[in-house]
C-alpha cells in the first residue's frame, strides 16, 4: 500500500480530537508535547489526510479553553497549588521555573500570556499563574485568544505550506520522506524548546546577578 493510501485510512476526526485535547491539557498546566502534536498534524494536513483549517481550529480551541480552565484552577488554588505541583513535577514546576515565570508576568503583564504561547515553559504556566496572580480575566482572555490564534494558526500554516512544497519529494521517497518530515518537525520543536529554556536560564541568571546580596549587619 502506498503511503498516501495508508494515510487516508486514519480517521480525520481522531487527528483533530488528538490535537485539541493534547494542546488543551498542556495549556491547562499538564506537561504534554502539544507543539510536537501540532507540527505532526500539520504535516499530515499537507498530505491531505485532514484539513489544515480543522487542525488550526482544534489547536486554537484547545489553547483557549485549556488556558481558561487553567486560569480558573490557578485563581482558586493560588500559590500553594504551584508548591504542590513542584513536588509532583519538579522538572516543570520547580521553584526556579516558577520564579522565572513570575518575573515574566511582573515585567510583561498580560503580554506574558500572549508571548508565553510560543515558549514551552510559559505555555504550561500561563493559565494557572495568571489566575493565581489575579490577573483580570478580560485581559487574560484577550492575550490568550490572540496568542492561541497566532501560535496555532501560524504554526499550522507554515508547516502546511512547507509540506505542500515538499509533497513531490515525499511521494518519491514514500515512508522515508514522511519519516524525515516528521523527524524534522519534531526536531524543530525540540530545538525551539531548548532555546527557550536557555533564554529563560540566562534571564534568571541575569536577574540573580542584578539583585544585590544583603550582608549581615
């Protein structure tokens, strides 16, 4: 069976639901590979397995709804919620990560929610932390919706058109081409994640260096 014929057997609704649920739960505050799922689904849309518009809408909906639920949880749970999460998921909710996210919110306000959609760490923190810090919901919703549309819609569009351009190459090499394209998408997402982590680390180090160390009297 040719690769395109096999791809046509995947239920499009299953792909759409997977995108929406994974991104939604990630936005809610659960560490999941939302970006990788979105990139993979966008590549499949370039192979005409599912509509790119449906993929983008599912991702946007998941981002907005998930963040809004996370905001409500953070509003009710407050800072103690992050302390508890830090004991369960220290790699994602540890004190250093929380401090970095809080500094971003203090500096950028509602725009930390918007730009946080593009940074792995803030994408998980944005909703719950905005609620815990009692950001006004209309500000949060505005930045959340804009960030979701730009991130999900833009990522889907870019990957889709890249896939269309490479469609002839994918057909020629069948499984090898598809695997290479998926690995490229995953590699790009992981590279961006590592870059974001390094930027956050540098920001944290710079902030610590800027704070004067108090000496005992």
